[in-house]
């Protein structure tokens, strides 16, 4: 396989809300909040009209994008043998993604992410990880990892205990490792671990500007560039309106965003950007061509509802 993704297997439930809903529920717009109580999650959901239900999870979205671009890909993520778990598996198989996980009835249900889309197209997420967050080293098959050119991990997956062991087992068996830092809150929670990964374990790191600034406590973007140059590893940073930049040693490449798009929903922009970039990378395109492929994919996904093309 070209790439094996390992991430949270989560069903996305997309709902349109107004600004008041975000404020009333004490949410921070544009971020992801973890909800640990199923009842709290269900009560929030009960007040909403569901627009769309779709198999999601950050890395899974990227893997589906890579499959759509013609790459042979697979995915490992934990679901329960329940209705959403069945939907999840069917969703991946219909996109020609090999799903390397055999589901069984778990104590916790399949993970769900409530994606709240405000009128400005910004998305705010509330995630009940369910059994997705209980992934452990037994769920990770090293033979499949060794047969993949690269594994792609998500920062969301990293948590102390069992998920951390699964993460480390995967990294130690891999030929090459790419990872997305996922979310600023995620970076703040695991800063020292993530910094160690970026410096010592990852071949490619995907992040947005805020995540990188937070990771190294930078005062400006120049400090991020200097840090990235010193790494001698590939760092790919998305900068919202300012486009994206890739840094490999002293080679710095950047591109701009596409103008005049009819943006409907920013969900999945980063996931599909990573898919496009990795597709270029695996096909030996130049770094600027990889950035442009990432831009092409993310530009498509933000003009529709949901994180899958």
C-alpha cells in the first residue's frame, strides 16, 4: 500500500447552527471540544436538525481523498459492532479503502463528532470519542504497517495509556511516518510529546499556523520558519488566507489560496489538503506541485457540505 492511515474512526453528524448556539453551549468557534459524557452529547444533539451523517475522522478523510486520487490505501480505526459502526465500515469500503479492523461489540459505542456549521461557514466540533479513543496496540497490525510505504497519524489519536502505546508501536514499525497535529487544544495538551515527535520521529508534519506557533511558543511566523529549517525534515503549514508553505531544510516553498470560491463549509479543508499534498509526494512531484495539489483538493471540499468529496 501507498499509505496506511491510523486514526479515530468517527461518524460525522453535520448540523447548521446560529452564533447563539455556540455561545449558549460555551463552545469556542473553530475548535474541537471533547465530550466525555454520552448523555451530555445526546442532549446537545436532540436540539438540532441533522443535515448529513457521514463516516469521518481526520486521517480517514485524508485516506479517502488519497483513494479518490487513485492511491492504494488502508485504514485502522476502532469502532463498535453497532449501527454507526456498520455505517462507518460500509462508508470506507465504498471508497475503496481497505479497512484493517475487525469490529466486535464494545462497552462504548462508535465515536461521533457533531460538526456545527455557523453562517460564516466556520465549523465548531464536539466529539464523543466512544470506543474510537480506546484503540490499543492489539488493534495495530505491524505486518500491514511494514507493507505500507508510509503511515499517516493524527494528533487527535494521541492520549496517555492505550492509544499512546498503539501510536508508538505503529511508529516503530513504519517505513515512513507522517502526522497531522490536528488541533491547537490538542497541541497544548500534549506539547512536550508532540515536540519530541516532530523533532525525532516524524518524516512529515502537517499543521496550521496557530498549532506551530503554540508548539514552539513562537512570537511570530519567522521563528516557525527558522525552527522548521533547523529540523531538516518536511514541515507543511497551512496559513488560512495566506495559503500554505512547505519547508525542507533551507528549501521553502509557498503558494496562495484560490480566490472567489463559494465557500459552504470549512470542514475537512486541512484533511483534504493533506491528501492532495501526500498524493503529490508519493508520486515524486516537486514541493510546490504538492502544495498546489493540496490546494486543489481543499478548494473543492470547502465548496460543499462535509469533509468527503
